[in-house]
C-alpha cells in the first residue's frame, strides 16, 4: 500500500481518524487501549515493549495492557481503500488476531502430558498441529509460545524425552537426559512414547514436533540439548535422509542449520561425524528435489555452509566425499540472490581441501559458472566467493587457468576491482589476476599493459 507521502502527491487526503497517532500512517490493525484511544497494533505494541506504560495520546497510565480490536474502524478503513482503488490504494487485509495466551499455554501442557504417554497421548498430535498453525500466523503467536516454554516441550516430544516431574521446562534436564548409545536408525531417540504405539503415530509426533520447532527461536541451552546428544542428532539425520515428506526433510535441514550456525567448532565437527547427515543434506541439492520444493536446495546449502564454516577441514573433507562439491557446482546456475551467496561460500570452503579442488577442477560446469557469478555480481559477497573459489582451483591447474582465461575472467576481474566491492574481494581478484598473468596477452584489456615494464599489481 502506498505510504502517506505518495498519497499526498496524488492529492489523496487520508481521514485523520484513519491514521495511527503514533506512526501517523494508515492503520492496518486498529486496536483500542484501556483509555479508549485507538492505535495501530504494531505501533502500540512497540511503544509498550520499549518500556512505556502510558497512553501516548493522553499520557494516562495504562493499568490494563489488553488490546481490543476495533473492528468497526477497521471495516471503515477497508471500505475507504476499496473506494479509492482506482487511485492505487489496495484494500488492507483483515488481520488475524493473536492467539489467546491461555490457549497457547494449554496446548503446550497438552504436548507435555502427551509426551508422557498413556491416555494423554491422544492429545499430542492435535496440540502439535494447532501450535504449528498458530506459529505460522505471526510473530506475536511465536512469542507467546516461547513464553509458555513450548520449545522445551517440543524437544521432549520430538525425541521422546520423559518429562521431569518437578520442572517440565528445565533446560539442564533436557541436556542431561540422554545417555543412551548411538544408533542413528533407531526410531526411539531417548525413550518411547508408548510401547504399544504404532510406528506411523510415532513418526507423526516426531515430524509434527519438528515442524513447530523450526518456526521458533532456540536458546543456547536448547541447541546444546540436541547438539550434545549423538542419538538425537542421529534422529535428525534420519529425517534429513528418509523423512516421510519433503517438508519433513527440509525442516530437519533447517534444524541442523539452526544448531550449527552458533555452535562451537567441536560441536560442528561432532555433527559432521553423524552417519548419513552430510549425505542427506547433499541429496537435497539435487535438481529433482528443487522441482518438488525450491526450499529443498536452499535448506541443504545453508546447513552445509554452517557445518563447514570452521577452521578444521574435516567436515569439508567429509562433505566432498558425500558429493557436496559437485552438487554445489550443479546448483549454481539455478541459485539466486542470497542462495547464490551461500552456495558460492560453501563451495569456497570445500575448495580449501585438496579433494574439493580436484572435484571442482574436473567438473565441466565449474569454471563457466564461477566466471558467470563474477560477471553478474548478484552481490559482492557472491563475486568474492566465486573469485576465491577460482583462485583456489586455478592455483593447482594450468588447464583450469586456461579455461578461466578463455571464459573471460580477466576482464571481469578488472571490473570487480574497479567496483565498490570489499577490500577482501579486491585482494582475491588481484591474486587471481597475478596467477593468470601469462594469459594477459590473450585479453584485449590487458594486452597493452602486458607489453610494458609497468608492474600493475
């Protein structure tokens, strides 16, 4: 919807009572506070979250922070938008109201009770489905779930961790409750929900819990409770490889990325040793999966990047052995924007290993795709990673150097150096130009420079 400045240019006057007194913008979700004043929900929520306890218009103290939807005003605003549709005004959608905190808390309790098994088990799946629907609606609902300790309950449900009788949301208990031996293909991760439970129901609980878990922020202690238990990681690996749906596999990859992104190096290396995990992530990059869901390769790339982003090369070596280098090269032509950044970043990390450089050097698509990434410069980060990857691969192969020169990389490197890219990107471009000096004479932009005694770099 156009902002007020654009409306004013169009000589369209917005009724003052349609504007939020805080933002002065057209209200999209008008709500009334205890003083009777109406504000846009997002504006008054931010006002309160900033520590203010008074009504912005009257400066009266807000003894009750309940926000009452002003449906009448919202309908009037919608009618005004429709009446001015010919002037480029879009009708504001009817907002979904935040969930009742008591309902969210009740659903979390149902998950906790259902995890214990017995007759309460029948409450578990409906509660998980309801929580997922609420989590997908808005940030407010997700915040209510975090406040209700939903993450701990979901981890317990997914990994069949028996609830503590004294404190169901004890993070330390989450981290210390698994001492079982490692079996990545075992259905039961820590403790069974019910010995008589059908296999399908157990997998439903596992994947339904995961679907909600990836929508919520995780605290460090909650990430550790998964990362420090090989059996729980084995369950995640199994879903990445053999989840019953593509959505389940994608969610498992997202969870891996969430855990690995802020994990210490030792934890990342331990995750890389989980049987089948890297192979499952690589499989998500395949083109046939991209046709089913564009999220599949993106989630796989992000997880691989996070796992390989460490000083030790062991995860990168395992990823190359799992086929990651070739899969990333083949994914490059279809990668766009931020996805291209991560794809090229992961490829550069793999090329720090000898095996990774060899795979990329021998792949027919690699050099043209990397030169194209430098040329299109969807972002300076992508161009930098592409230059870094080429530098690593060209350093050990004159054949690759020639292929890069014939693909026109020299001109593209000069253009990159003259752009507003980072100093690190320029350093990589300069190093690659130096490496390719013997082919300067073949490039019209550098031929004249190569015939002088001037040292260019």
